[in-house]
């Protein structure tokens, strides 16, 4: 997937929440988007849940249109 999106990666990372990185996977010979946060950074479990929801929505919103473009172009 990221190979098809490689030309869009800088813009994708810029539109995602702060702290998101695009880097080589530690598991395979691939690239991955990574975001790390410590639970101690949040005031409560509700704050963690709100952050997860907001972050997942941001990923969906940023990637949806680009993946649709890749699917249309067959790349």
C-alpha cells in the first residue's frame, strides 16, 4: 500500500496528528506509519479513549481519498 502512496507520504504525515512518523518496519522489510504516546501523558482513561478516537478518525480521513485514488488508478 505504501509503495503506491510513496509520492504522497510527506503530505500524509503533515496532515496526521503530531508525532506520527513514517519509518521502516522493525518486523519486515516494509515501511509503516507509527504514532507512540505514553498513557502517563493523559489525565484519565477517558482522555486516552478520546485521543484514540480522534487519531483513528484522522488516519481514516487522511488516507481514504488517497487510497480511493490508488484504487481508481490501479496502482
